[in-house]
């Protein structure tokens, strides 16, 4: 499949390490594009729910594909979120084409773009709010898994898919996060700081719209998530676009768990190891060519 050439791709909220992550679809998406810059805007790896018992091959493949982009010249910027906030202690780490940071400002055609995850605007990383945030996250992940099973049964009987998790998330955002207040606060601050565009993730709500206050206007964009909406932001042909993954058009491949090969000895190394075990030093020196 030919790759689409784009300038910038922004993705967020993949939540690798959870049952609800759509890692396979995310990998297929990455393989379909050739971006100059790939911005991972927070919650890519879910540190809140990370478990040694669950990190399947599909999730490893997603990380491998990110490294593959790095190796082929793509600039990768990893912006930390609340679920991977453990990495914030290493903020501003830069290795070659890779940058780990809390936020980034880029300039495109003379316009300033401010990009960050967005969790600082609902305080999900502080004290008791962090506890309730983790509890809600675990419940949402469980609900997504249940929703997936329910849709598999619906598909078997030829019925349309339902999304109870999306409806519950919408109610959660409305009552707890308050999306309107979230977007208004971010837009007002971006306008005050003279940015032309502001991009965030966090609330799993893909969006692209212009917002105005008495002080000016700003383009507000949200990259959505890769648990349910499977969306990304793309910049090409001098404009931002909201991309939505199409399961009917994209082909996914199930990753196969690789078994490590423990045979690392060459004949030469094996010879020297055998020689070193010989108690007769004269034999060792003679075999190795020194006598």
C-alpha cells in the first residue's frame, strides 16, 4: 500500500497496555502515512494501568512502528499526558530525531501552533483527583471491553454496532470534565498568548473548530483517541484535517509473538570457550595459534 505523504500527524490517547487500546489499527495507520513530523500527544503508554502480565505483541508492534518512523527520518515528538506522567521527570530529553517534552510550540507558514495534552486543565494529576481519575479510567477500560464483546454478538446476529461506552463517556465529559469549559479555557489562554492554533487530546473528543473571545480568535483542535474514535490530526496542503480511521478500507495484521533466539555463539567463540576450559595452558596456546 502506497503511503500518504503528510507534513505533520498528531495522535493521542492510545493507552498501550490496556485491553481497550486499538494498537493494531494504530499500527496500520502509521504504516499508511509518511509524515515529516509525528507528534504523540500524551497517554500513548498507560502507566496507570500498566501490568507486566498484559503487553501483547500488537502493542509491541505499535512501538516498533514508531521507532521505524524514527529510523526513516521522521521527527518524533512525545508529549507527556496524565497516564504517562511518570516520564515528565525526563522532560526535554532529546536523542537524535526524538524529543520528549510536556508541550511544544511549532511555527507553520508564519502561524504559531501550541500543542499539549490538556490534563492540566482538569487537574487529574493532583492528589485525590488522581485517585478518582484512575478509578474512572479503569471503569472506562472495562466498559470498552464489554462493549467490544457485545458488538461481536450483535455482528453475529446481523445487527448494528452500539456504543454504550461512548454514551457514558459523553455523559462523564458533560458532568465531570465539562467539555465546553475545558475548550473555552484553553482557547482563551491560547488567544491571550497570541497563538493561531491550539491542539490537545486528553478528553477523547475529536474536534476542529474556530473559537472566539472579545480578545480574538484561535483554531481549536483535539486529536481524539485510539480507543474508540480512532482519530488523528493531519497537516498537509497548508491546512489541518481531522482523520478518522476506516476499518473497511484499512488492512490490519495480527502481530506474532517472537521467540528469542538464545543461540549466539559462533564457532570461533565456542572454540575459545572450550580452550579456556582446558586445564593445560600449553594446549590452549597451541590451539589458539600462539605456540
